[in-house]
C-alpha cells in the first residue's frame, strides 16, 4: 500500500502521514547522497549483469506488458515505445555518474 492509499483509507491522520512522508523523504535524500559516492558508483559500474537485469526488468518487458493487458498499440506507438526501450536500456548500460542514474 502506498502512503497516498493509506491516507485515503482514513485510518492515517494527516499528522502521521506527514511524519511518514518526511521520513521517507529524508531516507531518499540520504540514499541519493550515498548513490553519488565514487566508491559506490565504481562498484555498480563494474556490474554489467546488474545493469542488464535492471534494464530488462524496467524496459525489456515494456512491450509485452501491453500484450498481457490486451492493449492494442498502433504501429507508430509501438515504434516509439521500441525506441524508448532501446534508448533507456542503453542509457542504463552507459550510466556512470550516480547509482540513481543506474537504477532509476
């Protein structure tokens, strides 16, 4: 359940939601700062298999997802998505500056 969904249930007060949101934001900020560390980037840059797996998980299955939910794509839409998949996958494989760029 997302924070938004939790808030919408009415079981979470706005104050509690605010606290949770702040803590998640703080964590994400620390994670981003950690992800720009030279040592961390060097570790992930050498792991081409992890990059390839991430690329496949996020982009490699994109077109088949449309088939699974039975959404019919026009040829132009399909070509555009194929290009997005190709460019995004290559960007992941080439990324070196931050872990965030590698995995987001």
